[in-house]
């Protein structure tokens, strides 16, 4: 997929990690005129609208999946949020006050979680993902939030299209627009935010944009990255100061100094270099890193991201999220919903 047209004053659809990988499932977003003032958590304009309960939700487009303690929680299209207490064998649909596409979810502990999505919506749960309330939305932005991260049950950030950076220090009772903390005059879309051990926070986005914060989000430094295309994700490897950034056309980079320098990680499959975009990742308890993407790509590293083995699912479904099932298997989220697979990403029993 070609890079989006850039330039101030031009209509440029958000370069979502989901947009590049699941373009057939998502619609283009129109141009939006963004307001600069700090946003307050006003009463949601769509209060009372809930996601429609559907037995097919488990097979609908899902974009992210994480753990809330032992429970699995997945988010996706039409406001669908699913949770499983049996390692992904069966799923229950949560009560969710939106029908918008939800792009990411994060739990600070086994009870407190946040999901973000279109209309700059931020949802919160205090019961492990079974029920949700709407904390924030901004219909005027006409743009999505794309990722969310919390340090604890009080302090967190959400990032999104047109350079959006939202922050809370009270568990989401109030959300402030702190986008001005970033040196991002072109309002590049911010696709992902993640923590790096013993270092701080890291953001990646459109046109290879990178920002790091050594004080956990109070101040940010703009970096010159190794790649000019869109980056859709970032993950700490569990090693001090070490992280991976990944994006279009299987571009994958590793840094051991909190983003000051980078080395490209070669991804070679049986038939040549991997060319599918990469969109989601997880760090397993044993230190294994799993990254997923378009074309059913599931890649694994057992050496903190220095090298990867590659598996391409025969169904070639686009996968945007991954986490551990809790029994040694994986849970994949993407086209076709959520599914449990073997540790390599292959269907169980195959």
C-alpha cells in the first residue's frame, strides 16, 4: 500500500496501523479541522447508544487483545468488546456504550482498563472488561485515537490521528490535550505508545516520526528515526533501554539506547524477504517477542528481538493484535475476529 499524501493544508487520511493492514474493512476518514484548546471531559453526545449484542461479534473485525489478569479482553468494530475466562475457548460480549470502531485496549491491573477509538472516544472499565463507561469523546475532531497506555490506575496517555496526545492523572475522570508537549508541527499521526524498561515512554507514527520521554510523559524529545515510512507499533523488549519499532512493508528496527541509534532487523521467509506490514506485538512472560501483521504474518524472537522466525498463516488473514492465551498458545485478533492458535500462530491441531 502506498504512503498517504502529505502536506499541511491537504486532506490526508490517518495512516492508522489498522488502516494500512485492514484497509478493506475500514473507511477513509474525512479531513478534520482540529481545535487547539485544552479539552474537558464533557458529557458525551452519544450517551445511551450501546454496541449491538451479536453472536457473530467473535468473528467480526477485532483490532487488539490484551490480558486483564487471567482474563482476555479484545476490542474492535462497532464497539464490540469481548472477554474470555477460559483462555480464548469461549467469549462473552461486554456491555459497551458506543458503536464506533475501537482501536486499542490497555489494562493497568486485572480490573482497571481503558479502550480508545474513533470520535476520540475513551472508554473505561473497573470490572476487568465486563462493563464499560465512556470517559471522553470529541466529535468535532472527526479523528480516532489509536493507542493507549497507563503507568498505573491513575496516570495514562492516549495517542492518535493529527498528532493527538491526551493525558490523565486521575484515572480518566479528566483528560487533557497535551499535544503541544510534542515537537510535531506537521501533526503527524501518532500510531502507538509504549514503555521501555529503565528508560521511559516512546511514541511512533506517520512518516517514521519518533518521540521519547525519559520522565514518563512530562517532556518529550523528537528523534530522527531510521525510516521515513509509517511506523505502526513499538514495544520494549524487556531489556534495559531496548525496544523495537515496526511498520509498513515489514520494516523492523531495534535500538539498545532508547532510540538514539537503530539497527534494521532482517526478516527473511522461505520465499524471500517478508514484505507484509507489521501491526501488533506482545512480550510473553518467558521473554519471547511475538509480532503480527498483514498476510497472516506471525514472527517470533527468543533473543530479545535480534532475530526472528517467520510463520505465514495459510489463510493470509490480516492480524493486528496478539497476546498469550495463558496455556502456551496465542490469541490473535484481526480479520475474522479472535482465535486461539499454537505458539507459532498455526491453527490448533495442525
